[in-house]
């Protein structure tokens, strides 16, 4: 996979191609060469760009702008 130029969108694209577990997701992320820590990117992507199912796999999700704003504002409290 070629990078989309954004680490969060790359995680989402990895999951679009194949829902995956955390270990495989981190491996695919690191193969793209990102230097931003995986856990930071995963935390930012969760609930807006990704969701985790009961079976532990990560799936893509298409959040909206309001969700993004609420997540950012909630983190600043």
C-alpha cells in the first residue's frame, strides 16, 4: 500500500483493505515509514476513523466533522 500522506488516513485505509488486529495494524503502519508513535495515531483515529469490534479487529469508520471537533474539545478539558 502507498501512503495517503496522513498517518490516520493510512490506518483507516489499512483497515479498509483488511480488518486487522492491533499487532498487524501496527506492523503495516510502521512499514509505511511514519515516525509519529503508533499509539498516538491510533488514539487519535479511534471512534472517528476506526472502530474496534468485540473480536478485537479494527474496522474503518467514516466519522463526521462534529465528531472530530467534539473529540478535540473533550481532550482539552
